[in-house]
């Protein structure tokens, strides 16, 4: 913080940190609030309307936080927020014209991340391929090397772990069932070491059930590529995973197991919520699709709120939940959270039965 910024900070009653975890979340917030000169801040402790604060906006570009002076414009208490499918918080009105600089910074970040192609197609990567099948090792290695990338191969998890210690790879592609050391043991060892805990790990397998895939996401698997696969498809998927891991690494520590992230094409939202119900989780599930972002709050295994950034979304909690249960393309982030006792709730199994009934009726 500069001396000028430090002097100006004394006028504020508080500094509030706001962290955007992804490109989609940032763009959604900009479209809904920032471009209109304000921002909605989720907060359990609320300040009186009119209070002047300094917002510290942490963007996913890895730069310094954007410091924005703001005033509390309105409050949403718990009952009102729940009725709107939101978490309690405060509506902030910017005190100065920071919209244009923020918009320019967001635009530059998006251009660097997407438009330039630099991050879509990273330079040559180093992949570690671990599989006891010589044919699959050769297929993966040949496909990546033909595309200009570097490959190290290993026949089992123990050999693979040793090679990862010698040279940290950009990605690990591993089978699950192997002699000497399987993929699960290799994953645990990689996640336990500082040098490798952030390296994306992909299982080259077709696990039997979504429950198995959830188990993998719980333990830190970044993605799955099912066997058999085409070489060109594998290379494209690997580059997307490496790209995604690089900017997601700015957003949260992959070694932090309070966050579970995965692909909705591998684990459907109904299965994820059923898992949360069975384990009586208290968490917030963020669902990001190419079109929008939604948040589902779960308190001890029951759904207590669903926020969809669409004014036309149905007001009833059950109807909003049924709407997002249809989403099949995107990613999910489940983060443990401290949530208040619910004033409204929907039992997951009841919602899933109603969702299945409506799908059955629609298919007739």
C-alpha cells in the first residue's frame, strides 16, 4: 500500500476483503453489480447503512488487490436474504469512479487468459505418465511427444513417485490399478509433498461409479480421462487441465482439502448433493457453467439456499434447486463453510425424487 493509500484508509470504518475465485465469478459480479457502481458483499456481521468502508477486491489475475472506497447502501438480513436465495450481506455503493479502471483490468485479464491464446495453448509441458500397461504408456507418450511436449514414463506408482521427486512434472497421468503401488497411494504421496501438492493429477481410468469419482475428487484428483481414448483428444484434455490448474492455483491451495472441485460431466450435481447429504456436510457448492454461476448452500446435509443470478429465477427454494439440477456442463467447487441455522430447507432426497419424476414425465 502506498503512503497516499495508507493515509486515505484512516477515514474508513473497516476494510472488507472480497475474493473472486474464478473468471466466471468475476465476470458475473462485474455484469450484475460492479458495472453499476456497486457490489454485494456476503457477510454475517453487518455494518449500519451509510458506513464508509474500503473494499479490497482480490482478482484472479494474481495482481495486487484493487482498493475501492464504498458506502453501505442497504442490508439483507437472514430472512430477507433466504427468501431471495442469497446469503445475508450488504449492498455496497462505490464512492468514487472505480468502475472504468476495474473494467479495463478485467478486460486485460480476460484477453490475456482467453483471447490471446497464450494460456489456451501453454508452451511445451512435462508430463509424467504412470501405467503398468506398455501399450497405454506408449500411446500417451507418443501422442504428447508428437504435439511437442516432454514425457517421462513409469510402470507403477512407486517408480512414478520417484521420478516426480527427481523432476517435478506439470501434470501426472496415472492408471489406478497397478502393482507395487496403485494410483490412490501415488496421489496421497504427491499431495503430501510441498513440491508436488499443486501438480494436477489425472486418472487414466473409467471408475465404476460416480461415488468412486467423488472419492477421487475428495482426495485431490483433478480430472479423469476414461480408457480407451484417442490421442488427439487426450492432448487437448491435458492442455486444458494444465491451463485450468494454473489459474485455479491462484484461487485456492490445491493442498487444502476443505475445497473439492470437479467436472459435472464426471460427477452430476444430483450425485454430489446426495454425497453431501449422506455425510451431513455443511458447505457451499458453487456451480460454474459457460453461461452462469449458481451457489447452493448446504447445512448438515440439507439444502438451505440456492442463489441464481437471474431475476427471472423462481422464488421457491425447491424450484430453484430443481432448475440447477438440470445443469450438466461446467465445474463445481464445494467449500466447507460456517452457515447459520436455516430458516428454510429442502431435503436432498425429496428434491432428487421430484427431479427424476419431472424428467420422466417430460420424456413421455
